[in-house]
C-alpha cells in the first residue's frame, strides 16, 4: 500500500475521533435543550392556563349569580303586578287563547311564528314550535266552570305587558313565565300549544312546595316535553287582599344559559367540560360526593314531560385530591388542581356559586401542552439540520476537524444555556425575550427561528379569542338564505375585505304581517375589527326586537338610535343605515335613511332609476334624532330596489380609477330582466373584472328586492 494512503488513513482516523466526540457532545446538548424546552415551558404554560381557567370559572359563577338575581327581580315584578290585579274588581276579559286554539290555524293568534328556542318532537324529527309573543296561553283545570273562571282570566290577561317586558329585559335567560291560581285558572307566556286538556297546575309538586314554604325557591331540574329543553324554575307564592294564599308565579330558565359551555369551549378546546355541581351525601355510597346539577346533553335520559331529571354523580377517582376537591367545594372555596378525568390527565378549576354549589371546568392537560410540544418539534427539526450541515463542513476540512469540533461543541453548549435562559423568560410570560447572538453558520437559523416564533406566539394568544368572536359574529350576521315572501325575489351578499368587516346586511319577514311584508336593512359601521362586528350584532338584535312591535318604521329606527347612543357615544363610533319595508299587500315600499347612501328604485317601463332619499343622521350620532319615513309604489312586475354600500362604487383598479355609481347602475340596467341573485352576481363579476386582481379596501354589500 502506498504511504500516502497510510497517511491518509491515519489522518482520517485521527480526525474522525474528535469529530465523532464533538458530534456526541452536540447531540447531548441538543437533547438537554429539547428536554428543557418541554419541561420548563410546559410547567409555566400549564400554570398560565390554570390561572386563566380559574378566572373563567370565577367569571362564569358570577354570571350565574347575576342571571339568578335578574330572574329573581323579574319574578318579583310579575308577582307584585299579579297581586295588585287580584285586588282589583272584575272587568270583562279580552279574547284569550287556550292550548287547543294554538293547534287550529283559524283560531290561533295572528302573530304565531316558529321559534327555534321552542321545539317539539315529531315523526319527522325535532321541529320548531309556533309561538306567540303577543298572547299567552290559558288553562282551566277540569271541572272549573267558565262563569267562575272569567274574573281570573280577565285579571291574568292583563299580565301580558309585564311578561313581554320580562322577556325583553332578560333576553335568552327567560324561557317561560307562568301564573297558577287557586281557582284552577293558569296562564303561561309565551303562548304555544301542547298542554293537556284540563291541566291542573295546583297538583304540581312545585305548587305545593311554594304554598307550604311561603317563600321564593328554586326548583330542581325539569325536562319539558312541550319544548324539549332542560329547565330550572324559580317559584314565588301569591297572596290575596286579606293575606290568603292565592296561587304561584314562576319563571323557567334553560340550564344551558347558565352553563355557557359553548362560549368557554371556543376559548380553549371542544374537549373542555363544564358542570354545575353540589357537594352532597351520595345515598348509594353513603359518603360525601359531587352531584352534577347540570351538564351538556342532560335531557337525553329524561322520559316524561315536566318530570324531575335524575341527577348524576361524578364518579370518584383513585386520587386523594378528589376528596379534597369535594371538601373545598362544600366549604365554598375556589381554586384548581391537576387530576385525571375519564382516564386522562386534566386541569380542574372551580368557583362557588351559592352555598355548596360550584361552577366546575375540566380541561385535558394535553390542551395546555400543545404549544410546548410544537416548540419542541421546531427545535428538534432545526437542530437536526444544524448537525447535518456541521458534519458535512467538518468532512471537507479534515485536518482541522478536531480543533473545530472541540471549539464548536463548547460554543454550542454556551448557546444552549443562552437559549435555556430565553425559554425560561418566555415561559414566565416575558414575550420580549430575544436571542441576541450570531454564530455565522447554520445555527443562526435556530436563533432566527426562536426570535420569529416568540412574537407569533404572543400574537396567537392575544388574537385567538378576538378572532373566534369576530368569526362567530360575521357568520351569524348575514342571512344564510333569503326570506320567502310571496311576490318578491330577494338576494343579498357581503364581501368582507378583512377577517372582520364593518358592513351590515339583513333581510327578514316582518312579524305580524302574515309573511307579506319584507324588511331589508343595509348599513356601514365606522372602522374595522371585532368592535364594529359586535356593534353590528347589537344593531341587528335591536332592529329585529323593535320589529316585533307595532310601531312605524321611523319610530323603530329612532328607538334603536336611542338605545345605541348610550353605548357608543363615549367611543365616537356610529353606523349608517338604510332600512326598507316592501309591502306586497299594498304594493308599496317604505324606507328610512339614517346617514346612509340612497338606494335606487328601477322602473322596467322607463328603464330609469329613482333615488330613494330621505332625512336622517347616522345611528349613535344624536340621542334625540328623528327620522323621515318615505313611501313609493312597488306593484309593477319587474320593478326592483337596489341597496348597496360605498364599497361598491369606491373600489379602484390598478390605475387608481374608481368603479363609480354610473358603471354600477349600467351593469344593473343591462341585467334588469334577470333574477335578483343574477343581478347581484353580475355586479360582483363586473367589479372583479374592473379591479383586475386589486384587493378591495372596503367591504362590499349588495341587496336586490325584485317584484315578481
């Protein structure tokens, strides 16, 4: 063998020994880094998640207490009004509706409409029930003569305005309001059918408890066959002029309203569970345990209507922490602990509600470890790339591999310690942590990855909640499908320029008009982001609630403006609105313009557009602003109205040229003989061709209502 090969082999052997040693040192350092990232960051982030869960549990328990206080106040108002009516002389009763009347279209109230909060089981599945928010349902016990029931029917009928105010004040908290009298006459609000003939509420267990206790009490959980909901009721006895027991007034609330599980789960994970629990003696185990008062899908095991729901007991685990948890809840304490739930490590957070009742949140620990695991994988990937590059460079320069490997290993160890310090700062909540170092090799990629990951992690934590809320608002604002109004072809859409937008569009059949009057609203909120989205949701709810009344359109808009002014005046925000009603019975369109761009009315006979103008300032600008209501004929076949926001005609192309109103109206005129949906799509297609790929800077809203 030539000597040069011997020298080559000897040098190769001498070089590989320190090279392999240095590689082993680097491998150990990287493993320590990975372990440190996983352990330190995992502990600290778990601590942060636990603190946040404790806060969420405390906020939820406070929300439950506020809801209970609100319902107690509402029931007190109902009881006071009922007792005052019992003292008044008999007056002639207005038209009243019994349960069987709601099942017969010719005898049912005129405002009967389906509401998804009230459902019934049919052979075709769960269906919304027809419900009246203008008329309660009345019941007479079997054997009660009409002549004897007439005075109480007349008195109870005068409670309708109070019931309506209770629903307006409590929102989704109240599910049903009822009053049962000793005479056998009862009423419930809102009105719907499904009650048995001759129902006698005096025989109900809650009625007897209220009569015996003489005080306001919460009932146990009830499953209602009428509406398919799990409810909890608050009952209060009524007394006549001489202090004699006269009956019971009550309010039922859905248990789901107290739990708030869906809203809390969106902040963490769908695997989170929320419970309303009470520390009591388990009759089977003869030991202190946690009785589940409310949880998700509680009604699945209920078998009969208006029957108490069997409470489930939380299964104890082989962990001394469970006994301590029960004792702390029994003593009214709050806090958190780590313990298994359904065979998985979990974080438990609890906060007292009342007495030995508490709000309990359980989140799998794996949810809290998502971020540390992702960071550990990133570190592992970058470290692997670094080792491969360093090994290739060392093989090229074999003569200096030993020295470079030793120095590189030492420098790598120093780098590991610096990164550990940075990770510890990050785990402690310091998002300003950065690695200020340069190695002038592939390890700079690891430093760069850390410096880029930290602000992204901070942004992710900060934006996750606001974006989830914004997405939910935007999805619920736009109607999923156009309302079906005979004689009208309706289509509308919103194209948002950001994740959350400031435009508003809504279309619905106006209540109380037999589905023959269509309400369409288009608006624009100042600004972008989550705040305008929430303001849009508020205005939408106010406008729909105001539409339940019999007021004129201009009065409803003025009412919404007054309610909105108190909320937005300190912020300086406002909202423009164009609201129109299309009455197919009279063949007219009525509108109110509140600071918004005018709409257009197209006449197929002349081919011309007429602007729908009117006086009125933006919503939230002036508290006592008045609005002018206008009216025009809308009875010609092919006649249609066009509502839009300025995002359509203010869109620009690459040359800075605006799309303009004239170009928009020209596109609409050329497609006037098409359907409403095709007209809207034609404008959007023309706008896309005009912009040529340039992104829109403002939201785009279009709505067309065409006369068939």
